[in-house]
C-alpha cells in the first residue's frame, strides 16, 4: 500500500478518535495551575467575610505586606501542610508579625462556613510561638463568584472534582500594601531569609522574581465508577477498531482491483 494511502488511514483514524473523545467528554476543562502575575493588582470590588461574619472590602484589609493563602478548610491533604508551614514561617522568620506583614487565608470552597473558618483559626493560632493579635492572621470565606474572580486575578487556578473536593496548586502570594502582586512562594515550606527579603521588597512596592518553582498539587478526589460511561467507552473503542479494519480491507481490495 502506498505511503499516501497509509496517511489517509491515519488521518481518518485521528478524526474518528477526536469525534469519540468529544462525544464521551462533552464538557469544558477548567484550568488549574499557577500563572504568575507580578505587577498586577488585586481587584477593587472584592469583598470577603471574616470570622465575625462581617463582609469587608479586601482593599481595606491590605495595608501592609500581606501573605495570601488559598486553601479549603475540609482539605485532608496539602492544605493543612501549607498552613502548618505558614505557622512555622511566623515562628522562625525575622519579620515581625503585624508590624512587617500580615496573613490572609481564604477558602476556595464557597460552601464552607464561617464557623469552620473560626475553628481553623483557633487551631493554627495555637501553633504560633510569637504573640500576635487576632487580626494578624485572618481566615475568610466568600461566595463562588468572588472566589473565582480573586483567584483568577492572582493567577491561582483550581478545579472542583466532585462536590467539596478540589485539585489546586500549593502556593502562597505576597501582596504589597497597595495591593500589587509582588512575589509567589511555591510549596508548603518557606525559606525564612528569602521571605524576610521579600517582605522588605513588598514594603517598597517592588516585584520579586520567583526563585524556586516546584509546584505541588493538592488532589483528593476518587470518582465513583459510572457504568454507563464505561460501556460507552468500550462501544466507541470497538467502533473505532471496526471502522479502521473496514477501511483497511476496502483500500486493500481496491488496490488489488487496480493491479488486475
């Protein structure tokens, strides 16, 4: 069989595969990952709920370098590790809490309650060895639209997989007093000296290039088996194979007919 006919078969197979893939999936893919946006600013119209059930504009809270963390409070995996890493950072860095910087933690799960935010705040405050006021590290909630708008503005993507389960990166963001994105921190561990230097840069409204870019993903979703999807997948797979065989045999017969 000629090379041209083989290419024709391959292209048809790819087309069939794409059609079956679209038929099986039939849904849009939501981005999750991290797109650094140093120099951009937090949105002006964002308001979130604090632990006292008060809705406050974000721009009124950020008046000093602010370490911003996105988590969800029911997370059993990397979110607790990240928050433990933040508590360790507070304990061992030379930056002075409240004077040099503050921390904001926001749940990406709009279904989580203010009560859950208070419980998490109480838990992680117990890990702090330095004296701080209740306003140094705040735990917030927000509606789904607010969460999406803010995470998008900060380049922090996530995806919900099943109700209450999320796949997302583990990273923190340092915001300047004027609301500008200054620095991204990857993972659950902080280099204390690097953080202290970054805080000083943020005070001066400067952007700090990211040094370490090793992403960790938090993922805790185990989907239940959907028999209909499995059956559909098998049927489409069989159809693709049958179509390829029929096409191959037809071209072979046609090729032999021309030879005679």
